[in-house]
C-alpha cells in the first residue's frame, strides 16, 4: 500500500447484539478499508465507514444544477449506475432518517431520490421531465451514518431503481430533453 495515498477511515463496527465499537483504519480507499475491517471482524460484522475529509467536503453551491455530475460519488459505481449528492447529508442527528440524492444510469439519464428510513420500498413522486427520468421516494434499509452507508443502501435498492427506469420509455426522455 502506498503510504502517501493512504487515508484514515473511521468506523463503527457491530458484532451480533454487542454495542458498536469505534475504530480507525488506514487504507488507500473506502473499499480497501472495508476489506480490512471484514478481515478483522468477520463477514457478519455490520460496518458504518467514513473519512472525515470526505464527510466535510462541500457538496454543491446554491447556484449549481441539482444533478451536477461533479457531485457523483465515483465509489458508488455498480453496473454502470452512480449515486450523487443533492445538498450536504451530514449535519444533524445520527443515524440519518432521510435525505436527497440522485442516480445516473449507464446512459447518463438521471433521477432524483428522496430516501427515507421508513415507508414503502419505492414510490414515484414525479414522472419524466427535462433532464431526468423521474423522482422517487426510496426506502433505505441500512442505517445511514456515513457515505459508505449511502452507497450500501444504493446498491441494495438498485434493482428497484432499474425496474423503474425500465418503465420509462426512451421516447418520452428524448421528448422531455428537447423541451
């Protein structure tokens, strides 16, 4: 591991019914940090993982487009899909109960996500419009304490998002993008 590119990641690790244990790990990226923790605590451990620099980084200015590609979380990539920030999810009590994000599909089309820690698995809030294929309320089943938890939830609900995206016709997207 290249020490110069290593960063300190903080984590809370839960084993069985025991209270969460706060730990730190030095790793080159989020995935490597998670691998180290799984090797130490076992695959059954529940882990919330974050890096303080990333957590405190500005997400967008008020003048930016809500679905700005610069706000995509590159480490969230799965099957060509990416998760992105709308606003800053960090202030307030932990774990988070709700928030606003967006997703980008493999073709670059975006949808808004209003995630909740309770409620139905997925519900349409708005249909296709200029620049997006919809807005959805989505249940995040994993408590959100960090960006890593947002990514884990995104991966968990991705099949639901893919199904909703499949319902939207390409023609309606093209028509709305020209509007």
